[in-house]
């Protein structure tokens, strides 16, 4: 893939993460300052679609990323360090400093709530193979992707068996790991980013739609990796 196509795909994904709306060439030309015409953008987007990185809803001329597109973005742009704004990082660090006064398990629960608020996704925590906690499900179900009752039902079944899903991953995650779509045991319509913590005795993850902000969420879990 040429560098211009890589940059275009990254821009489409970042715009789609924010808007949840299919991204068109006119929007990219006017808002993103890529320095090429809408006709050129249409051609490049068509090529990306042909290669399986983008698709488009039947009711829209705009494109949305595919699972393959998200994987490419993750491998080439989001990396595994993530990105938090200085404001978000300070807010998180200040919060955790105050939370250190709490008992250990309460501290982790409060941190999970803070991460759910920043990410606007759900956060799942495994204290051991037999002890789990989750928060932020309202964030998850408020996302546009979950307006489909069938999708909500499928994810609800997974949440009902969260302990079993998390237990299967204990001992298998030894570094920050991203599971997208078909690889994700929480459901094909979602992605989860997981990291071990406390000398790998615990497991924490951010669960959201495939249209999650991978850069921000990786940054949040990098904070967990570095500080817990």
C-alpha cells in the first residue's frame, strides 16, 4: 500500500471513530487538509475498498472501515503505546494518586470507573480467575452500533457469562493485547484491549465497538501497565 493510501485510511478511521458516520471524499477534502482533490480521494477510497480495508453501507456514498482496515491501522498507526492527551493523562494520574488511599480492590474498581468515563467504553477487570468486575456498560450500549437489538442480545449473552470469558483468558495475556471483531471472545461486533497487571495476577480490558478509539484506549491501558 502506498503511503498516501495509508495516511488516507488512518484519517478515515480517525474521523469515523469521532463521528460514527460514513466518511465521504468531500468531507475529507474540506475537513482533513490532505492536499488532494475529492476525485483523487474517491479513486483512492475505491482502491482501499477493493483491497478490503473499507466498505460502504448501501444507503451511503461514504465509506467505513472493515475489520481488516482496523487491523492495519492498529499495526501501522496506533502501535502498542497508544496516545492520551496531556489533560487526560494528568486527570488519570491525579485520580490514581488520590485513589491510592483506598483498599487495593476498591482502588482498582475506582480506576476502572475512571477509565470507562474517559474511554466512553466498558471496562472489565479480573482480580483472579474467580473474581471479576465490570463497569461502563451504559457507555457501550449507548454507541450507535448497538441500536440493533440482535447485536445487543448477542453481547448481552456474553456479559451474562463474563466470568467464563475472562477465565479463559487468564494466563494467556502477558502483554497488552488487542482482539478485534472475529478474534474477540466478547463478540464479533466489538473489540477489546487487554493487559495484565500486578505481576500478571490480574487482567484488565477496555471493551467497545470495533469503532473504538484504539489510540486513546491503548494509552489508558499503558497507564495501567506502567503504574499498577
